[in-house]
């Protein structure tokens, strides 16, 4: 079975540039989560969607960050403009909405802003 | 200046021995707990979960124990293998929200 698929796996760009991270959740999962992982702060939830609708975006750092889920099989996390402090590994996870189910993670996008 | 990062607790065990990784959680309303394993360069991988109405659950070579009185969760790995070397995270779900709150992780190193 295909797991959560994220792209790109690595992204290196200069500050000020727009960055778009992509995620394809596991088929049939109706909850999708975006996380950021850094050595300083560990694993932090940025935003999550249920049935393509953003439910809680309180973890989004600031207005430079935005996330969309146009359909059940695709989500994007966009940073514009990017800053060096945005450098981190960004993970997408999905879970089934039936009862209490674990989240399944992709392998992340390692983002470096120069 | 010097940057300060998270100080990951570490646990080193001999191959073949049992490992116990501990986690303290903060929210007495949490109703669901998960253990994840994260290898270098990969995303967290689901290991085992437990609901708050249970105090023990077993999987293949792993057991999770939940003590709600002291808000403590542990992961026991039997006959630890080199492939078990990774960072292990506990996570809790507080009530009806779908969000998980993750601990800072424990680095497990299996010695040959």
C-alpha cells in the first residue's frame, strides 16, 4: 500500500523565494496534518484538515505560511516569502476519520533557506 | 552565540536485551496515546497505540503500558535488535481534538 507521499524530498532556495511543499495522503484518509520538525522545537503541528476543510491553523507561524487542500488526495504548504528561520523538515501525515486512528507520516521535505 | 537545541534523552542497550522507554504526559484529559519510531532521514513510523481505558497493550516484540494515575507511558521492546536504533516519540491526543502532542523523543542505541 502506498503511504503518504511528499515532494520534494529536499529543497534548497534563497530567502525571499516562494516555497511550495506537496503532500498526497493515504487513499481513503480524510484527515491531513502538516508538521514542522526542528532541533530547537521538536515536532510541531502547523495545521490540520478534516474532509479538505482546515480545522485548526493555530500552529501556523505567521501569514507567510499558507496551506490548501483542494481535494481529498492533495495538499500544499506554501511559504512566501521564505526566511532562513523556516529551515526545517516538514512532514505531512494522514489518518482515517473513523474512530480513533493513528496518524501515518510521509518521509518529509527537508527545507533549507539560504 | 551558541544555539541550544532539545536535549534528547538517550538509552543504550545491548543487542538482545529488553529496552524500556519512558514518557510523561501532561494532559489528564488525554484519551489516546501513540508510540512512533523515527529513523534518520525518515518520517515517524507508527509502532503501537493505546486508549485511555486500557493499561497495557502488546504488539510484536513491543508492549505499551499506561499509568493514568501518574500520567506515565512506557514502551517496552523485547530482544532489542540493531534495527531498533532510532528516536522514539510518545504522543497524546487530548480529548475530542484530532491533534497529537508529541514528546521530545528518546534516542535508542543498540550496542552490538
